[in-house]
């Protein structure tokens, strides 16, 4: 019986994240527009874009290979699975033990790997720029992320997100310096990974400043749609991770009634809204930096994460 | 002199002597080369008999575990060298580097040299051995100078002066040994016989023994080519005919070292005498370090391998100086394998130098391409001499270094590092010699590959399997040397 | 009688050392050769004396050999060579005579020091003689290394041989093997030297080693 | 039984090499040699695998009357040996299979065929050896035979130098091991491993032996700073030999380290656990950075070998640290991680070298800047290479990720260590590991992207043809292993249990009866990973998406020239090159580490000449360690050399001086 519930929850979560992801992005766009005194697109614009793109035919470059064609599906699948494994509104997902936090990071890595290859596939200069810069950013962002993971898992004695969330709710955690540092580090990583300002500008159309956009420059039609969904999912994933680790309140634990689950969903949506709100404000408040300032930014994130780990020992010792 | 062993013993000395006499009066060079090889072969056959039939020690001659191996070894190398020398000399005649007159002299001297070395190895008498070693030395002096080029004369003159100083020192040492023995054994021949000396050594006057050992070490050490007494060795190897270089490195050095060993047994039999170890260790180590660095700057291929001989003599002396069953065993093994390997290398080098018409390393390249057999032979030889498996020298060096490191870490470290330095030099030259684009004449060499093959095969086999009898002899001697 | 014998033996041995010093001091070719003749003469006397006191008749042979070959034949030959090569000019020692002398004295001291610990049981006669013989040998070596000229080097070498004979005869009852071998080696030595001087003269006009070592291998 | 069978296989290999030496020039010799090698190694693989899975039943020891006369040659087959034999023979078999096809491109088969089986035999023998002499003998024999293979193409520029450096470093390592065994065996010469195990070395001796083992095994495995020979020598050999050297021989070196330090040396001290992982971390990071700066495909792969060796040594070092403070379970985890990575790396590195070899055979090019677009010409090779790249970049669901994940889990256990230094050091090493993992991904995006994707940059790349079926078979066998070990890691971990039990006294909990084949190294609540589920999820999601879209949305495709922001059909040289791809990372990391300098020479206005960008890199390690040594040797040789040119009188003086000195010594002595 419990298995069935867990299965339902698991599937439900998969659909929820898939459904909510574009909405979050749309929400952020809308907010940014408002903050810039613009009308901005409606909240459902991303859904419309996706549907339109899906219906369009794919324009494929002559020099494109099968890598270019399967990459969108793999990227989408990997990101979706990763997002599905993060406890959003309920822990104790059926397959949550299939991948712990390290594995989730690595899954996103796989997606990025494929995307970077796709960027190189057609053999144009912009794709190359995109891939090489993306990998450079990743090469600093991912270690930082792992340092944060270290901090959390050393604290919780586990790399399972659900366990971490559980232990965060626990009484003995309290407020810690290292947790604060980890949070800041994680935020910086999230910004970088999702190609947000100041690291990258998702809305730019000036090629030389693009990173993520340059990589997918050659994509069109359903392929582009899938990649867009993947990036929406990624944003959602990061917000959910932050939410479930640092603000684990209101997550339903397996075995509770349907009511609890509903409540949890509501809480979760609220958390997402808050996250999106903060992101929008941050993005409008700050300006994009040059590509070669990014390493400093992420290096700082890495250092913060490492500092968090070390401080953890100090506080433990004390 | 009735039992077969003694007859064989006599034959080993008589055949070379007769051969020398015959060859001295034989005008035809073609047949003389054959006679030379034949005489050497007969000697070898007789020596092989000694392995099974061992005569009782007489007043002048003796066969024991120590020298039985070396007599067989030296007769074997002498034989293979004589075969090699046949083809080598034929070429020298063609290009006119040697005249038939000199050739007669050469062959006579060759047999005389063999006579001297066999006598030195077999003699049971300190004085007799001294005479024999000097005879061998002087003959080689004459053969080194045989080309009569200024460089050859210089080499021979250097060899002669240093050698005869060595003679003098060794003789003085011998006299001192006699004096030490006389007061115990009494006057007369007994006081110079090995068998007697070793038995009565404990009663000898230690001071006399110490003094004598200093002189003997320096005297015979000059022949061994230990630094700083080595100066004659490289030039003598480089300027003389290659067969003589092979015999020098392969045999004469061994014989001189053999003499030192004989005296070391006497020394170590006397508890009161100072341990000969430190002296030998320091001389040996000095030789190894010095020679391995000298290998780098050698433009002349034969001179380079001569320095490598110095290095290996140093290793052997070091091993015996360290003592202990392992190190001594290793030293004996290394003596045997080094003479085989080094003479094989000189065979290759001789043919190579003849084909390419030069001894300059820089002008010989890509041998494995132009002359595969010679080239790979050289590669194998160098690999063996550098102490890499699957050749036997690896075993001896393994034993020396490991057994030393447990006792004297610093010494072992110095030894090991200088071995590495030597390896570096040899490989560096080998790269140029054997690999890369071939250079110079690539006409097929009229060479006798059998000696090279035989030597290298033995060395390879020794690395994997040693005959138990040999092991037993070596182990007995090793025990004796402590 | 025995004391006297010992003293005479000492006299000769000491005399030999003295002559070696004279050799070191001597810096004229002809003088050097004559000095060497004297050296050989003393050796032969000392050997003869040893033969007398040891009742060892075979030693007389050695004495005779020394007298004939080294005191007469070789000096004459060397004179010939010197004259033929026309090197009557003074030969400059490497370091000053005084220094050489000092070194020589040091060597004598060293040889005595080394011989001292030998137990008297080995025979005082032997011990003293050995000390002197060793000093003669060392002085000969010193001469070889302190002179440029090949002829004087040969002489130095032969003085070493004399020292050896002194030692050998001093060793009582040493079998004939040794004396013969000594004579033998000197013979060969002379032959070879002769050959070499001859050839060398054939190719260069001097036996000065400076000229020789121009031709060593691998000139830098 | 098992051991005899293996020895017979080895004997057969040696015989083959002798036969090949005799008849190496024959036309069919190549096929025969590789076929025999394939058969023998397969048999050996089966035997080793069987004895690993069914411990002891096939194991055993025996002694042959060769080698050191009074000792004989001891051979022993235990769990550790069996595991490494599996690695060796899997690599050997696939390399032989590959060689069946690739060997046909060989210009000088006479220089390859005799040494190839000998090399295989040498590696097998090292793993089986059970006494110091046999171990070192076979160890050096392995180096020598591989040296001969490196020198096979001695006429190409730089290969001879590479071989020289290789053999020199190998002998240096052997010397270090020689000294180590000298210490372990003691003056009595107890060279048998059983005797060595029986004696317990003192702390000092233990430390020295560890250092020597690090130098000895590290110089063969490519531990920084002893790695310099590796990226020169491995690529110089024919590609299937490069695969063996990089994928397998380095593992034999790791075996040597494990055998000495874990088995023979007795209980470790905690500072070993600080030194070894630190070296490993530095090696990993430097290795991948070197690789990123590299444009030669095979050399890039060789540098990645250095990186992976670093990862392996991190695991081994952690195991030492945990063992030192009696945390058997954690030690078992770290050791298992390291050993699993040994297996994984041997698999995907061989695969990648095979791919590089196929490219080399098809185009004659190793320089990525002159390749590109090969995926259209050689699709199968490209697919295999892609799988290998994903695996080495530690991307789920492939095998590289599993072992690195386990290593991370081991690192996360470090807080329980009592030593403060380790508490702080190990997470730092974790950071290094993470950094190197991501950089590896970046590097392989470059390697695969520049070589196989995009448009061909030269005619040779344009006219390339797919390689032969033997090679492709070999590659796909290995690719299959990459996936299998990635999605079913439980079985491999369980197979390693006897090894970790033998060396650490503990093992990981049994994995393969957990539901869904999840792996749980410590505890369900702590951490778990399930490659199979991830794989299925991704596959399902991707297929689902594809199916849905193609059914309900469009599946129309129109071919057109690339958009490229509207620039019309630019020529292939406008593509991103390997150099430009790694430029950002070079700017971030290279300026300090490699003193990387970029100079643009811009032609003056009106000059039609193209502007050029020059990048200068220095190998700091080479400049600091190796050049000075070479200079020192040069200097000393120069000084000593003067002694060759003295006058005879000077030489006499030397003799005289020696005599006087010795006499003085004597006088003083008495």
C-alpha cells in the first residue's frame, strides 16, 4: 500500500515539476518586467512559446550529426529525472534513493556535457564560444556545489536529500555560520548554473555576451522547446533544492494523509514564488559582469563552500 | 703427474705455450688464425675436463672451487675471441692496417697471453702467480702498441709505465706475504703456496699482512683498473685491436681481481689483521662513481665501454669489500657475467667499427636498421651490461644493492644512483647508435656472429637459471671470503 | 760476528737510501746515469753480503746479475741513448730540489713508521731491511713522478727494482723464483723500454713525455 | 589448477614472442601473434575471474627452480592478484583483438610483434610474483619490453628521446623498489614475501619503505612529479600498446604499491594517510590541467591517465588513513572505490586509446586541430569514443561516476578520523577531486567535440573512412563494460569484497541482493546510488518525450546551411579550435601553473598577412626538478672529464699519492 502511495507521489511530483517549471520562469520574467516598469508577457507565455515551438518544423544544419539531434532529448530527460528526485513537497519518494545529492549534481553535469557537445556539433564559431565558456563556468560552479553538498551532508551525516531535509527539521541543527556560508555559496552557484545575471543574460541577443544562448544558437523547433524546458526545470530544481534544504518546513513525510500532501504542495508553491521573487529583484538590481570576471565570482563561491566545511569542524569541535 | 687431472692441468698450460711457439714461426696468416682458434679450443676442452676431474693440489698448481670456474670461463672467452679475431684480423689485413709480420707476432702473443692468464689462475704459488700476471700484462702491452699509430704508442707507453709500477708494488707485497708466512710455515716453497697460506693465516703477523695487502691491492688494482690507478685502461682498450680489448676487459681484469681475491682470503682468515673490506669498498665505490660520469663525454665507442669495464670492476670490488654471503656470491657472479657480456659487446663493436670505418659514436647511427643482427646484438649487450633483466647481471646487482642497503644505506644509495647515471649514459649513446635514421655505409658485415650469440645466450640463461654446481662453488668461495 | 753482519747489512741498506737521495738531487743526465750505476753497485754488494751471511749461494747469482746488468750494461746503454738523443742539457725537476728532498725524507719517515709495528719475531734483520727497501722504492716513485724526462723516469723505475731486490734478499730463504722473476721482469722492462725509446725516437726527435702525450686519445 | 594454468598461458605468450622474433617479417605473422595472444589472455582472464569470484578454490602458490638459486621463483594467486589479473588480461585480450585489425597498418611489424606478447607476459608475471627478486625481475622486464614497443617507431621525431626518458625513469623506480625490498628483506636476504610478511618493520623503516614505494610505483604509474615520461612514451607506441601501457601497465604499478604498502608493510601510520591522498589530489588536478593544454589526442589521453592515477591514489591513501585509526569499514569503502576505479579506468582508457588509434589509422593525424567532423565518416568509432568520454568524465550512468561517487562517500567519512590534519586535509582533497572531475568533462568535450564533431578542418579528416571491424568489436566490448559497470555496480563491488577483506579486514555490505540493485556503501539512510534506475529513467523519459512529440507535435526536419547568426557559409577554419576552446580555462588556471603567455602579432595596417596568436606554456615541474638534475650530471661529467687528458706523469702521481695515502692510513690505524 505504502509503495503505491509512494509511487503515486513520485509520479505526481514528476508531473508537478514539469508543470510548474515554465510557470516559475514566466513568473520571474513578469516580475522583472514590472520592476522595470514594463508590462511584460503574461504568466503563461512560456507555455505558449513551447507549444508553438513544438509545432514548428526543425531546421537542421547540413553539418549537424546525430549528436545534435539526440542531445535535446537527453538533456531534457536528465534534467527532468534530476528534478524529479528532489523532494519538492514530500520526502520519501519512491526512487529518491536512486540518486543522492552528488548524483543529482552529476546528472546535471551529464546534461551539460551533451549540450556542450551539441554546441560544437554544427561547427560554427558561436557554438564553440558557448560550449567553451559554459564548461569553464561549470568547472568552477560544480566544485562549489559539491563543497556545499559536503557541508550539508557532513552536518546531516547523509548525502540523501530527504535525510538532509529531515535532519534540517530536526532540533539539533540550530543556526550555524557554516550553514549561512553554504547558503550563499549555493545561491551563487544556482545563479551561475541557470545562466542568470550577473553571470549570463538569458534575455540577451548580443552574441558575444551570450554563453548558454550561444550554445543553443543553432537549435530550432521541438529541439529548442526541449532545451528550453530543460532550463526551466533546472531553475525549478535549484530553487527546490534550496527550499528543501534550508527551508524544509511544511514538507510532507511519507505516510501522511492526502490533506498533508495538499498542504505541502501549497507551501511548496509559496516557496517557489518567494524564490522567484528574490531572484527577479536580484537580477534587476545588479548588472552583468564580463565573462572573465566570472571565475572570480565562482571562485568566491568555491571558497565559501570550502570555508563552510572547515568551519563545520571548528563548530563541531566546540 | 700420473692421474688424468694433472695431465689435463699440464695440457692447459702446455697447449698455449706450444701454440705460441708454432705461431711465432708460421708465416701464413690464414692458417695461423685457424691454429690460434684450434689451440684455444683444445685448451677449452681440457679446462672443461677439470670440471669433473679435479687433480690434487701440487706445490705449484692447484684447482679449487675458486679458480675452476674462472679457468673454464677464461678458456671459453679465449676461444670465442680467437674465432672472432679470425674474421677481424682478416679485415685488418685487407685494409692494410696490419702486415703479415705483425700478424705472426700478434698470434704468438695471443697464445702467450693465454698461457700467462691460465698460469695465473692455476698457480698455487704467490710468486708464480705474480710472474704469470706480469707476463700477461707485458704481452698485452706489446699488442696494444701493435698498430704503431702515435695514439697506440702513447697508450702502450702509458700502460707499460703504470703497469710496471704495479708490478713493482705487487712484488713488494708478495715478498711481505712471504715474510709473514715464513715465520710460521718456515722457509721454502710452502711459505708461498696458497693451500698452506690459507691454513696458517691465523698465525701470521697481522702488521705484515696489512702492509702486504696495501701493496697487493694497489699493485694488482692497477691491473684491475680501479680509480685512481685506471689511467691506462681506456686508452689501451681504445687503441689496441678489438680482440685484445675484449680479452683485456673480459679476462685480464678478472685475473688481476682474482689475485686480489686470493689474498683477501688470506687476510680474512687472520682475525687480527685489519678488515680489507673498507679499502676495497672505498676504491670500488670511487671507481663506480667516477666511471659512470666519465661515460657521458666519450666520443669513442671502445673507450666508452672501457670505462664501463672500470665501473663494473668497481661494482665487483665493492661487493667483495662489503662481504657477506650474498654480496660475495654477487661479486663472483658479476665477475663471470661481466666478462661474458663485455667481450660480447666488444665483438659487436669491433665489427661495427670495421663496417662503419670509424669508432666515433657520433658517426654511427641506426644500426638496427642498417645491420639488424649487429645492432640488436649491441642493444642486447648494452641492456645486459646496464643490468636490466632478463640478463644475469640484474641478479648480481640486485643482490649487491639490496644486501648493502640493509647494512649501509648511504653506500647503497650512492652505488644505486651512480648505476643509474651509468645507465643513463649508456642508453643515451645506444639511442644514437642503434636507432634513428641509419648513417654511414650499410654494406652487410662479414662478421662471425657465433661468439656474440653464444655469450649473450649464456648471459640470458644465467639471468633465469643458474646451474646448481656453479652455485655450490660460488657459495663455498663466498663463505671462504668471509 | 752476528752483530757485525747486521751492521754491515744496515750499512749497505742505508747506503742505498743515501744513493737514492743522490739520484733525487742529481739533475744532470750523465750524472744521473752514473749515479744509477752506483746505486746498482751498492745493491749488488748488499745482495752479496746477504748471500754470505745467509749461506745462500744462489743469492750470489742475483748479485752478479745486478752488478753486470744494472751497474754496467744499462748505464752504458743509457749513455749511448743520451748521447744519441743529444740531451746532455740539465733536466729541470718539477718541484725544487729542496722540496723533493723534504718529500723524500718524509717518505723515509713514513716507511719506518709503517714497519715499526711488525713484531720483532719476524726477524730484526728483515724488519730494518724492509724499512730501507720500502724507502728506496718510495724514493724511486718520487723520482718517477718528479721528472719530465723519460730516461730519468726509467732510471727511477729501475731504482724501484733495486729496492725490491734489497727486500727480496732481505727476506731470508725466499725461493729462487723471486730473484729470477725480478731479473726477468727487468730484462723485459729494458727490452720494452728499448723498443719504445727506439720507436719513439723514430717518430719524434725526443723522448720528452710532453711530446708523447700530445698524441693521447680524444684530444679535447 | 588456476595458478598452473596462468603460468602455462604466460609460457605460451613468451614462446610466441620468441617465435615472432624468429619469423617476425612473415606476412601472416601479425595475425597469428595477435590471435594467439587473444586466445591466451582470454583463457587467463577466465581463470582469474573464476578464482576472484570463487576465492581460494583456484588460488594457491607454487615455486619454480629458477631465479635466485637458493630461493627459487615463488608465484602466488590470491584475491588481490586475481583482481589485477582480470584487469591485465581484459586489457590484453581487447588489445589483441584490436591488434588483429590495427596491426595491419603497422609499418614495422618486426619491431612490434616479438615484444607485444612478452609485454603481456611480463605484466601477468609481476602480479603473480611472490618474492622480491621475481617481482623486480618481472617488473623491469615489463618496463623493458614496453620500452622496445615505444621504440618501435624510432624514426619519428622525439620517439627515441621519449623511450630514453621512459627507460631511465622506469629504472629509477626499480631502483627505489630495490632499496625498499632491501629494507624489507633485511641483510639476511629474506626475499620471499612470506618472510617479509612475517617480520614487522619499525616505524622509521616503514616510513622509508612507504616513500620508496611511492617513488617506485609512482614513477611507473605517473604520480606527479614523476609523470613526465608518461605523456611522451605512451603515445609514442602503437595505439593498442598505448592502450595497454596507459590502461593496464599503470594499474600493475598500482598493484605494486598496494602489494607493498597494504600487504607486506604491516599496519600503517596515520601520516601515510595524509601524504598519499595529497599526492593523489595534486596529481589528479595537474594531470587534467596538462591534458586541457594538450592538442595531441593521444598525449591528451596519456595526461588523463595521470589524472586517474591521482584519483586512485586518493582512494588508496584514504584507505591507509582509515586503517591507521582502525576504521575497517571506511577503509574497505575507500579501497573498494580505488580498486573499482582501477578497473573502470583500465576499461575506458583502453577504449579511448583504441578510438584514438582508429582516428590515427584513418587520418594519420594525432593533432586535433587538423581533424574534425569525423562523426560523419566514422560513426561507430565516434559512438564508442563518446561513451568512453562520458565514462571518463564521471557522468552517470557510466562506470567512471560510480567509483568517483564511492570515493566521495569515503571522503565524507573523514570527519570521524581523530587526526586534525586529516580532518582539514581530506575535504580539501575532495575539492581537488571535484575540480578535476569537472575539468575532465570539459577536456573531453574538447577532445570529442573538436575531433569528431564540427566540420573537417583538413582533407585527411574529410576523406577518413571507418576503421576495420576487429577494432570496432574491441571498442564496443569495452563500451559495453563501461555501461555494465555503470548500471550494475553492485556485482563489481561484491566481486571486490574478498580483496578488501584480505587487505583491510572488512568488506562492504553485500550489494547484489538489494532491491532494484541499488548500491548502499554504508547505510540506506546515509547514501545510495542506483545506476540502473537512473539509466532506465533517462531512457524512458527521453523515449517518452520523443514518442510524444513525434506523435502529437511535428516530426518534420528541413536541412539548411547553419544559421550562425546570419554569417553565410563560413569556412571550416572559423570553427572553434582546441586551443580556443581551452582558452578560458587556460586563463583561469594556466597563468600561474604553466606561466602561460599569449602574444598577438597583429600585422600593420595595409599588410594582408593574417594576425597570429602565439601561446607559450612552460612545464614548471620539468623546469624545477628535471633540468637541474640534468645540468648537475652534465656539470659533474664535465669536471671529471678533465682526468682523461692528464700527462702520464700526472697519472703516476695519482698512483703514488694513492700509495702514500694508504700507507699513512695504515700508519695511523696501527
